[in-house]
């Protein structure tokens, strides 16, 4: 697929995914969703890629969310179906917000506004690093819409319930510092330091065994709502792969031999 809305680059085991519509604050239209699905499919299938960094082009926005001009045009010509939770049956499904089986980690690099679907996209990532000028909001209620790409569900799980609900039913924005206080963001830095901070997170993840990282992500996500005894008794597919892998032997051996481990990732 020719990518016209997304920049997709592969460097040193990292997929760099950039929402590339800076002229409209990286708003997501149907074409962008189709391209993103292609990118995530490729990322998941490429054994040489161990993690992804997702960001938006320019300094104005990570993403302003759904392209409302496109939505209004489709509503006017009768091609816009009623929307609710999820994107099944729509272009780009499954979108990142519904790729529940994606075990490779994704870092969100947020500069500028992350509104609506943009915030939901960030919430679906595993690590969020934000510039101190970033702003987050789910303003759907102001538009007669609902944060159906996971915002209603993820924000109330990732932030204190009453605080999350307050933002959902008012559409009030929050600063990067406030998001950090709530535990929604891993780190906040000056905009000039954003790339260096993301590079630090990337390097730290790549030092770890990729199968261990995937096993941890899958087990943590799957067990977060389980009773503890059930979590211990559950067999997680990526943990089964890790425990029987060469990397599970390589790590302790490299430690004893005082050298850097040589991860195979399989």
C-alpha cells in the first residue's frame, strides 16, 4: 500500500510511525486508518522489529483525533453510519486501540495536542513520553459523540475513576504535568529534550530480551483484572515461548561471563 498519511521507517529494530497530516493537526481520516492497519500488520509480522515509536508530524499536535470535516461530509451525503464503541467493520480494523494481542511494545511520543482519538491512540500505547507543552483531552461529549476508541474504558482504568469520569463528561483538557501526576504519562520533558528522552526509553527496552518484554506485556495486560491466584495459574502464550527460548539461557550466561547478551528474539 502506498502511504500518503503515514511515515513508516525501520531503524535498528525500531519502527518509527508518524501520523503525517500536520496541516490538519494530524487528524485521522479513513485513509489514515487504512494505512495504520497496514503498518501495524507489518510491524507485528517483522521479526527484525522489536518495538515501535508512534508520534505526530510537527509541533502542533500528536493528533487532534477524528477528521470531523470528513465525518461531516459523509454525514451530509448519507455515507456515515452511526458510530459507537470499536471499529469493527470500518476501514483500518483492527485499529491499534483494539489490537489486544499485540505483544511488541509501542511508545507514544506526544508533542502538542492529543485530543479525542489522538488521546485514545496514546492510551493504547505502553509508554507515553510527553513534551511539557502537550495537552490531552477527550472532548467527544461536547460534539454529541463518545470516546468509543477505548477512551471511556481506558481512561477510567488508567486514572482514578472519579477524575477520569470528570474529564469524560466535561471534555476538559489536562496538561502533560497533570497527566503525569495521574500516572497516565511515564515522563514529561521540555520539548527540546523530547527526542532524547524517547531515545533513552527505546535504548532501555532494546537492552532487554524481546521475548521477555512481550511476555511481560501480555501477562500484565491479561492479568490486570484477574484474581491473583488465577493470574498465577494462567498460561500466557508469549511466556511459554520465552521460558523455552535460547534467550532464557543466554541472559544468565551473559551475566556470569560479564558480557552483553546476544538476544535472538526467538
